[in-house]
């Protein structure tokens, strides 16, 4: 039985990898996927290895790795560089943890601002808008405003 992932055109390759053709071309320009030479009547043909490589790139992106980091991981793909790959992953994990801390802080401040907006009565300035403008209400020691000003 013939392997359906052998001798794919770029359209078939993109479909098998679950991306569009422009993604393939973009990855080729970035050096993440090689561009095969033209055979078989001047049409480039891709293989199962190419499909697996694009799937690797997409999986790494879902874990938060950017394309430069993915390129490094691909260079370490021979299995003999697990320590180096682990260091990249540890660095990424710390970045993710830092983002989670920032997002938690943002959620806390935004939640307080939404509550402050709902508590407003009459025709007064909106706490959210005031906070985003970086203004402090006259005579206010509004802790939410101070926290909003310190967000990343």
C-alpha cells in the first residue's frame, strides 16, 4: 500500500499538516521547513518527514515557543541534546509563570475596576476610564487606581 504522505504537492502537504499553503511558505522563508528541489515535472514534492516537521512546529507553538525557539529545538532534534532542550523548556516555563503572575494581577485590578464601575451612582467619572487615563481623582487614595497604574 502506498503511503499517502509521500510525494505530496504543497497543497497536499499543507492539508496533511493541518495548515494552509502560506504557512508552509512562511516556514520555508524562516528556515523551519526545507524547500525540496523540483522533480517530477518541475513540481516540488513533500514527504511524511516534512509533515511531521510542521506538526512539530505547531505543537511547539501551542506550548508557547516562538519560531526562533522552535528553530533551536529543531536543531536539537537528534536526541543527543536533551539537556539543551530542557534548558529551553525551563526558560519557557519561567516565562509562562511570569505571564500567569501578570495576568492574575491584571485580573485582580480589572475586577476591582469593574466593581467600582458598577457601584457608581449618578453622573460621575468612570473609575475605569479615570484609571486608564492615569488620573487620580481629587483627594482620592484609590488603591485600585494605584494598582492599575503599576500593571505591566
